[in-house]
């Protein structure tokens, strides 16, 4: 517990420093790549500070010049730095607008290349998703957690359709991501991460929309189900 408290204090300091540095980086580099590079260093620092031993399978499935919608299972707050550290590609995240109220870190999110979404306002949420689709069409990639919220038990929950509507609208391939060990590292009910845990990440084969399905909604649902099945199988095999 003492080691975990010390690690958490160090990580909070690193987060504050990264947030402060990322604000001018985002303002001067409007492409967002400097911000994403700083975020990647922050994510790798997280693993180092907490002594996380992370193994990653399937990085060869990600092509440098391709853009994707990454969809991962979500059982812990730590899924975000774990996924960022594991995926060898700069990518945007979609965040709830309420997170921007957090001092320093939230302010850095406001100027970030990430997509901020207001779930309580359908019109604004739709505009945010349209912006995300535009980002992908312009060569960016997006990371989403299609379960919608953290799993209360660590078990994979049913996927929601939003991420796959985004993939369909943008024409991007979907890459399923399985994260195993994050729930044991920081369960939903825990306040502090445990120290020195093993995390395994599996990056799946890119999935495309099935063109033989005529209806757009059915295409999205088919892609959603195939992605959920892929994540479920990878979790079993990790």
C-alpha cells in the first residue's frame, strides 16, 4: 500500500507536468502530433512508475499509413494509458466534457486534439461524432471503449453501436483490442492501483464493413458483433 501511495503521488506530479507542457505544444502545433507524443510519454511513464510488466501481441496488424477506429474492452481507468502505450500509432480519444472541469489535466484536454463529447446534449454529441469522422477521413485514428462504461466485474460487457457507426461513416477499418489484467490492477471500486502487476494487450486483425449487407444499420451491427467476438476470443487466449 505504501509503495502504491508513493507511486500515485509521483504519477500525479508527472501528469501535472505533462498537462502543463502539452498546452503550449497543442497551441503551437495545431496538427496535434506533439500533444500525442507527450501523451505517449505520459502513458509509458505510468507503466514505469507502477512497475507494470506489459506484453503486447499483434502490433504487426497496424500499418503506418492506415487509419483506424480502435475498440478496446474497458474494465479500469488504467485502460487509457495502457492502450496508448501499447498501440504504436498516434490516436485521438473521445472524452466526456465533464472531464475538462478537472484542474490542470482537464484544462489540457480543452486544447488537445482529442474529441470532447457532451452526452447529455444529443445535438452537440452528433456534432462531436461528425468531427471525429472528419478526423479519421483526414488520416487520424480514434480509440474508443464501446462498452460505454467500465465493467463492474471485469467481464466483457455488450458493445454499443456508436463506435461502429463512426467506422462506417468514416470508411475506417476497426481494430479490436483486448486488455487483460487492468481490472486486477485497478478495479472499479478501488482507489489506488496495485503495484507491480502484469498486463497483456492483444491487437486484433483489422475488420472491415461487410459490403454484402445492404442496410447501413445492419452493417454497423454486424461490425459491432464481429468486433465484440474478436475481443472476447482474444481475452480468453491471453
